[in-house]
């Protein structure tokens, strides 16, 4: 089955359906007698609710239910999940805010959940929501990260002093202080990493369907982890998990944002239970800006200590991270991913000190990288800043400090122990690809055209597939065709294709006879889901294990049928054979026999079905070198990315076509943040970037062609040798693009440009540099 | 129940005559999706910026979220389902698959309909032209590289015929 073998750029099995408009997204779900829900959101960033009068709304045409915080409370359902277990600076437990699906007496961000109106039509529900009378008493709000921790700042939670949710420390403070004490050079910089939003093309949505006959709840949802959603919902509803079914079809992008349940999920279920009909809620784009969890947003002070030759001695990082108004699942992982700060360098001592604060803004969640791109940005900008300050070549400074392959496994001074990687080799390939040697000629030529040309390199590494488990199942039916059931869930990555490749390659199956199933908790036996660049490693390994189980059992059956010992049987390309006979059996013949107990060895269970759980406490470390070239229009500050080269190491490449797509998409999101994307609030906490008119995202004209090559160094931490690929592009892109911008402007003496480097911001920095 | 103001409309959708009574404030894309079950047109922003709801009305690509269903009275509407059935963009669809020019697939129908218009206009097949022409359609997954590849390859294939 060479055509579908691992490593082939097999086009996706998902795509013929999707290019014909045959996707099945949550808003495509239509159930009989379905009603429509509308969320009434807070117009204030911070306010006390004095009273809510729903009388007029309830009497409005077509209205079936109006739910407020009191109704939520009366239902007796629990709060949405809030992570705990972290600690504050003084060792006391992290602050754990309440998170009801509808608030009752206080709103904490523009977009907070005040009421849920259900009508015969969406229009009627939305009309009725306007009739709800709410008496708000506005309170002072705080939105900017740097302001949230200032003494006297408005408190988001009255009993949470200083707005501090928790703090986290990594590394060795004493060793780091000692390293700084003996340093020849100390390079310092403050970075403001702005807030962005996932802006998935498919807005969030849900359909809740309570079955009064059997008391079971079904939720059609957008998600990354069906089983996780079910567990969270069951907790909120206070019912056994078996009484909740979660179903997801195609998901139109997530990037971390859809990774845990949102308030609308239990609200549609509660409304469905109350009115005895299915209830659909579909978010608008405006609601996506107001209601979606957002990402990044921190202020980070970094210091790098070097000796006179440029060897890194120590790294000190202090970061203030914005949690938004509530603490969301996955958010604390941000601090866990700070290990990325160590980069690919030998730096012997580091200390990281992170404080997470509340503010009157959208809650925060993982967004493609979840701490990795932020950390990569900081360390790789610091290396360039150090090179500039010490008058060293930035590539050679990296080379000097890089961890060599022979030092693996290498325990870094922040959190992680890398198992493998060839950093210098990957960088050398990238330097050649990007023709770095003749860059100065290109810079000079651009100058003649009135353009400032710059080149920027990043070498980043991040943790992927951070432990845990994942389930996979292979079901042969009695005809010999196959269903694959995965615990992971694709939001566009192409899981179906890669897992079919893996299984078809091993078992010699025709992918056209294989059906792929995901995202239905009634079908998936065990699953953790997708996130943190884990699925190729975790679900892929689970399918690998499940395939091996199939081979073992099918070999026993084949041996029985051929009247031989299992040890005499060979299996290759879907055929069982033996040197001791001319007879052969296909795996389909064996599967058909497996469905007939009379054809099986005594005591063998009928059926050719296997499920497997891949369980690991290891992780892997994808890494890569990005080189970006930009040209800046000196008069307008407009940036064009003119060349982009990547050499990645995501271990064994399962499908280069899909890998390219993952890297490209990640780069686009990374460059989007560095160049244009920005969530902004005004001083009162009103969202200023509430539509695609205000929130800029890369369009086809803003992105270049991406040249992507691989230098795979397979990891031994999983049976496939893969490392995560989903976040790598974004991680590498933020620093590479930023370094290129600064390099372009360096002829004017510019040392740094904050993100997003909009034309205005660049133009201003050019003017300031000229003014001296 | 409903006090919605409605109007009767008659139009052609994907070659078939359709008569319906629609709320006057219903958008064309909502009508296509909910009344006709043509869910291939997707709603991404409802303010005309993202292009996911693009459909063809009387030969021109329009935003299904910026046009009311009643405005389509008497019009000829073609959606991704109709374009698929007619085979007009079969080569482009195949090329999108071959180049992996989609990931989540949400923007894809709008992207394909827009690219089909590019073919009709007959601009020179430069990557710059393609990028400019597709810049009214957001894609959050691919970074556009593979989309531009697919459109360029299809254009070249057509020109060489």
C-alpha cells in the first residue's frame, strides 16, 4: 500500500466532501421542533446588577423562555469548571472565581452572560432580549494587564486582593542571581505581548436536546475533546456521565479556543429541558469578539546575562499575565509552557517568575501555542537584542550557545529535558535555503527602490503531546470492512487522513473501505481529545497499538484456519502467508472468519476488533528554524513579507502535504499577531475591536509563499517517532517576523517594535528614530 | 406565534424554481441554509468581511449575509452545491484536494466561488493577481499558500487546454 504509506503526501480523505459544501458543522444541525437561543450580554465592563425585569420579554411574540442568573441558580446546576491547585506568591491557594453560566448580581466584562432568551425564531429571541430591563450600577474597570496589578486597581473579585489569581516560578533563583553577578554583559528588555483572538471562521454554536423520556442530555457542539466536554457537562449538570451524550461534526477551526465548554452549552440544555424542545444557539461574529475566550496578553521583563565571548550565563524573566475576568480551563497551562523560554540554548541558569492577574476582559484560554509563541518570542528577540548590543552576528551567537546533538538528553534550566534535535544542522539548512549570504545585496537593491529590507531568524523549540493518554479503536465488521474510531477530534488538521494512512499502511487496507469516526461520546470508548500538538503522537500511537493488536489476533485466526502455528505465519500488505503452505488469506477473509465462532480456535472471542490506549508520561520537542525577509515602505510604514523559509523538525513526517499546511497556517497566525491583529479595549473596558472591520487578520495579499523543508530527528518517546506539528509554525513565526522588522529598521537605529507592528506604529518608530 | 412580516418570493436556485414566503428581514444565506437546506454556504461574520457566505446571484458573486432573501426575488442564485452539480469547477475542486488548499473547510465554498469568478474575468494567472482577487475571503487555517497554489495550477491547466 505504498500509495498511502506513512510519509506520503496523501491528499486528504476529508476534502472531497468539504469542497462540495458537504461539511457538517454545528450550525447545520437541524432537529424537529428546534427553538433558538440568544445570549444577552453585559454592555458594561464592570457593574453591579441592581435588578432584572424580564416581564416584557417573556410576553413578546414567539418567546418560549427567558433565563437569568436566578433561573440558573434555581435549576441547581453547578458552576462551569474552574481550574485550581495553583498557588499565590505567599503559598496560599490560587483564587478560584465562581463561574455560573448566567451571572446574577455582577458583570465582569463587556460580553459577560446576563440572560438567555429562547424563541420560535432567532429574530424573535433577539427582539425579546432587547425588552429585558436591567438596572446596572457601573463600577470602575481595569483592562490593561500592566494596570491590573497596580495597588488601588479596581478589584475584579472583591475577595481577591491585588487581582492576583496565582503565581508560578520556574528555574533556580539563587543560581541565576549568581550567574548575573559574574556576567560581563546584561541585556534587558520589556515586551508587551498583545491580546489576540482565535477568530475561527466558524463561530461557536451548540444545540442542546434533552430527552424527557429517558432523562438523557445530548449536546451537538464545536469542540476539540468530546469526552472532556461530556465530563465537564456532567459535572455542571450534576448527572452521571453516561446520561450525557456529546456529538461534534466538522469543526471550523479552534486553535485552542473551543477546548472546553462555554456557558452556552449548558444553557441550551437547560432551556431544552425547560421547554421540552431542542434549542440551538449560534454565535454571531460580534458575539465571537465579545464572548469567545481570547489569547496571549502579557507584559514580560527579560534579562539575559552573557560573558565577554557571548556565552549565555543566565536568563531572568518576570511576567505579568492577564487571565481576563474568570479563570478558564487550560489557561494555567500557559505558565507550564514557559519552558519554551530556555530555547535551544545551553544557558546554565534561569529563573522565571509569573504572576497571573484578573481584569475586566474576556477570559483567556489557550490560543495556538498557549504560552509557547510568547516565550519563543521573548527568548529569540532577546538573542537578537543581545547580538545587537554586543556587536555580534545573531546567527553565530545562536550557534555558540546551541545545545549540540551529543549533549542529548539535555536538561534545560527551565522545566524541560529535550530528548533529541539537531539545531545547528537545521539552522545551516535554513541559512542556505534563505540565501542569507547574499542578503546584503538584496538589502542594498531594496534601498534603491525606497524600501527598507530586513532579515530575521528564529530558532524555537516547544513541548508537544505533554503526556496523558489517548484511545483508538479499529472495528472490522462481518463483511471485512473497517471503522476507525478516534478519541481525538480534528478541527481541520486532517486526522482522518493521517490515521487512515497509519492503519491502512500497517494492515494493508484500501482506505476507500475504511470509515473514520470521531466526536461522538456514544461511539468513542476512550479519548482525551486534541490540543497542545498532541494528536499525531497520541492518537497516532494509539492507532499504531490497536493495529498491532489486530495483527496479533488475526495471525492467530489465520494460523488456525491454515492449520499452522502462529509463529509460522507472515503478515504483509494485508495478506497472511506461510512458507509451509501455498495457501494465503487476506485480512478481510480473516475478519469474516472472525465473525463466525465456529471458525475460531476454542476459547477465542469472536470478532476482529481492537481498542488501544496510548499512555505516556513523556513529551516531545518539535523545533525549527524560521527565516523571514521583509520590506518596509519608508514613507508609509507598510510591511511586505517577501520571503519565508522554514526548516522544521517534527520528528517522523507522517504526511508532508498536511505538515506543510500546519506550518503555513501557524506562520500566518504568528505573523498576523506581529503585524496586525490586536484586541483593544478603551479605558472604560469597552471592546474597540468588535468586528472584522476593526480586528485585522491576514488576507491572501498579506502572506507570502512559505518554503518549508524538514530535518526530521525522530523521537524515541513514542512508537511513531513523531513530534507535534500543530503549533510549531506559530511559535517560530512571531520572533522571526519581529526580528526581520527590527533588522529592516536597524539602519535607522530602531531597536525594537512592539506588536502589532502596524504601518502607523512602524511609521512612528521611523519618525522617532530620525528625530533621534 | 410569529408576528414576522413576510413576503412571497420566486427565484431560481441551482437551476430549480423556488417559491417561498420569507420574513422580510431574513438574509439570503439564512434562507438558503435553513429553508432550502443548502448548508454549503457558511456564515462567518454577517458583515460582509469574511466571504464564507459568498453565493452567485445573477452571475455575480455576492455576500449572502449582505443581501436579503426578498432582494433575491426573481434572481438566479447558484450555491456551492449548484456549482458542484454543474461540474463548472470540478477541476478546481480536485486541485483544492490535491494541494490541500483547505483545512477546516469552513471558508472553502466561498473561496471556490470567488476563484470561479476570477476564472470568468480572465485575469493573467499571476500569484499576485490571485492573492489580490482572493483577498475578500478570509481563511484562518491555511495561510493561503496552498489556496493560491491550487487556483494558479487550475488556471494554468485551463489555459493550456
